[in-house]
C-alpha cells in the first residue's frame, strides 16, 4: 500500500498543512513515521502535519483500537481540530 497524501487548508490563518511523508522500512516491509517515543498503534490514520516552513503543526495518532489523539503545536480554533478528528476517523482511504 502506498501512503496517502493529505493537504489541510485553514482559511482564517491562510495556512496550508501537508503530511510528512513516511519512509519505507525494508526490514519490516512497512511505512514508518518518527513519533519521537510517543505511543502509537500502527494505522494509516497516523500523520505528522507540517507547515510550509517544515515545522510540526499537529500530530495525529491512533492510540487504541477506537481512539485517536491529536497534538496541536499551533494556535488553532477548536472547531478545526474537531474537523480534523472527524475527517480522520471517518476516512476510509
């Protein structure tokens, strides 16, 4: 499976966030992201969203079978965080 690409546009902040591309681990035959020691469950929903300057804006990770956790590193209206959570949970891509 090829990793998906996500683009999130936040109009009030005139900001675009892209997901950080994972690297392929040949030994494990899987795509991986570096979560710097954070607990995550392997999932296609795991993403590290970065700003245009390359800095981390948010980290989306699956932490149990039925839950996601989103870490936010930018000043963002909670409605956008809710939107991201709902769209990530419902996405079947």
